[in-house]
């Protein structure tokens, strides 16, 4: 396999992993009200988030950094280890406004591990799961068209 093909396959793999990580992060933010806060406060500091929500500072930093790595937030370190400023981007505004769908998708992740069982087992009675996967496919396709690259 040539170098370019390896790079392409690695990119697909990491997009998949980013999606799983983003999905659970956004779902958690949605359920705790963090997405609503970010959508209302386009600029904020990590200290503001930490004072408003009961959470682990390290995990919150990693979660916000993940959103920044995907282009959903701009990140500026004010004082290393103490304060970081964030600004919601247009891409982040679109993504976070669909947080409820990420929450729905997140509930299916345990089933996605064994998706072949649900799709190819003729005795499966979980048509609801299959329809749920179809919904998720349509949603992901929709987001792919909505989010600017």
C-alpha cells in the first residue's frame, strides 16, 4: 500500500474516532445545558464554564479542546493552566444547534458495536433499532452537507 493510500485510510479512521468522541461530548454538554450556554454566550472562558457547571476541570478542558480541534470553537490561552478564552465559530454554531440529534445518536453507540448482528440476523426483532440507524444515517448525511469544511 502506498503512502498516500495509508494517509487516506488513516484520515477515515480518525474521522470515525472523532465522531464517536464528539458525539458523546456534545450529548453530555446538551444534557447538562452547556451547549445552550455556549450558543447564548458566543465568547466565554473556561473559568466561566467551571463556575457555572459542576464538572472536572481537566475533562472540561479536554472537551472544549476537542470542539476547538474540529473548528467549532476558537481557543486562546490567556494564562497557561489558569484561563482559556473560547469563541464559537459558524461551524460550531451549526453543529451545537443540532445537539439534540447528537444525544439521540449517542444512545445508539452501544448497539453500533454489534451492528452486524442487528442488520444481518434474520431472527432479529429489533426493527426499531434498524430504523434508528437509518435516522442516524440521514442525520449524519444532513450535517455533512450543512457544516462548511
